């Protein structure tokens, strides 16, 4: 006011410039967390310079399972973007660092990350310091997640929970899961998501499906390689055309790393999955092609052989029903796009399997053998047939398996499933014999077997 009343023209110019600088600084301070970064301001001559300091991120990583290597690849992606990363891993450091993916943490240290070991349920073990973004890639229920949520709910700009698409209710009518679909009220992940909303923490939830790639702690495509590379039958729950999605861990990490500073992602749920689907038989054939072999696929019913029910099969790495989702929301709102395709990656995956020496290791096939015995298929015979056919064994019941032990010779009946080769069904030349109007049977053939009724039996389909 004094300068305005008594100041010279020069003083007024200086005053107006100072006011302009103050206005600019105030606007910049309000946006000081945009793009996941705190911003510091310092004058440089007559211009205002802005120095960007990237977000400080804490990743709480699990000690095992299919999510274990998400922490490794997420840290790499965040470091690449210039963020400061600390991983707090659950579990015993002396034991876990001998295994992948944890044995690869030394690579992160060389890139500038900090590795800590603690218990996510005990805040006293958390790394010291403040964090802008926290990723919880450890908890599966409220008991394991609530301590960390409560500790950081008033201290972070963004809290990210890595949930699971397995919390969706299976839908046999429209099997592709879309954000907003019905969820299992009994799922622990759903309980955590409800608590995040209740405490009004700025959160985002990601829901991965099946993940593949190097340094995994849980087999995915390796299950198929185990059998095909050893010329073993590959038992697949019928009908084998169930669709699923396999997503490379680098694509998973690239989506999760888009969160820091993205205020539009707050309060949102995103499916984390490839934009392509593949069937169980398709996975098997892709792996076989990469190995230069033919897969001996054995289709079976887990319920009938006593190895599973309700969408699960003992020993099989996937759900036995369709399990895939849409990633369109992440593409639309986060600008995410997958770079990987399982069909293109499978050769490298097989090469990595061999490089680890897994083709020389012992594998437990006891569940496979149990299935084959229940189907009435001797294990050795099933394996030997791999060299001559790429066929499918028909689904049999335990009662049929017992009948094979009889001393009386059993005439094999025709089965399209058994005689299916790739996409063509091979029919026997005399298949019309059981249908009215069929072609005449040579006398020599007719004499060698019991006469058939000229009428079509009511259960004629059961012979096919």
C-alpha cells in the first residue's frame, strides 16, 4: 500500500512483478503432486525454475505364489520411470533369497532400489521414512491388509491394492469378466476392497489373472512343458476348449506403474490381463510346437475320476471353467497397452525352462497316473501312443476302468473323441451298420461277429 501511494513508477513495476511471481508460485504449489511428483521451486535470474522430484514408492511384496514376481518387475518399471523404490518383502530373507524371484533383488539394488524385509502385519517392521505411493502386493484378506492400510491411510497420496480376478463369481452365460460384475462376498479380497472404501483412503485396485514369465514362483506354462518334453500324456479337464488369459508379468507391471500421480485412477478397479484368450488345448499345442513334438492330450472329467469338482481339478494349474476378463477399461482410462503375446513368447519360455535344467529334474506325476488308471489307460501305453498319434482319449468312468481287468477280450467301440485327429473325425468304414438303410456287410465279416438287429437301437448314440 505504501509503494502504491508513494512509490515511483519503478517501484510499481517491481511490485507488479512480485505479485505475478507469487500468483504463479501459488498455482504451482497446488499442483505440486501432479504426475506422482513433489515439486520444488527456486528462482533463477528473472525466471521461475521447476525441479521435479519423482514419487517415493513402497512395495509390500508377498513371499510366494503367483504374485511374488510382480514386485520384482513392478520395481523395475517404476525405477525406469524415475521413481524412488523400496521393497518390503514378507518372509525369511535367508531362505527366500536363494529362490527366484527374490534372488534377483540384487539387480534392483544396482538400479537404486532399497530392499527391506519385514512383516506387513507389524508396522514396527516397516521401513522408515515417508512414502507417496504404497503398493500392497501381499495381502489376501483383511487380517493381513488392515495393519498396513491403517498405518498409511493419512500419510500417502495413493494406496494400491493388488487383488485378484478370482474374486469374481463364475458366469457360464457371459464368462468374460468386466469391472462391476458380481463378486464373491466370501472372498477375502472383496473384504479388503470394502475396507479401503470405508476408511476413505485414496485407493486403486488391480485384479490380475494368470501371469507368466521368467522368475516366477508358481508354474503356469511349465506344467505343460513338464509332460510334453518327457513324452507324457497331458491330462486336461474336458472339453479342453475352456478359455483363459495368460498375461506376461512385464505387462502386469507396466499397468500397475501407471498409477503414481494419476488422480483419475483413485477409487477405480482394473482387470489386469492380456487382450487375447487361449484354450487349454491351445496352450498344450503351442508348447508342443515350440518343443518340436506332438502332444498326447487326454481329456477327462475330474468329477468322474475323483480328482476335483466345482471348477477345480487336483494337479491342474488352472480353473476348469472359462476364466478370462476384459482389459478395455485399463486401455481406455490408463492408456495401457500390452506388449506381449503368449503365442510369440512360448519359444522363449521353453528355452528358459531348458536353461534352468528343469528337463533333467524329477517331476511328480502321481496325480496324472491316478487319472490315467481311472480312465483305464495304462500309463506306459498312453505314453507310448504319443509317438503315433495326436489323439484325444475319451472320458471314461471308473467302472469302465475296472472292466479292463477282465480276462475276456473286449472289443473296442468307436469313439469320435478317441479317434479325433486335429480337426477331422475319422469314422470306421462300417459305421452305417447300426443305422437303417446302411450298406451291406461282406459275408466274411458278418460271419465273424454276432448278427445285429435290423432296427436302430434306442441307445445307438452311446456307441459313438
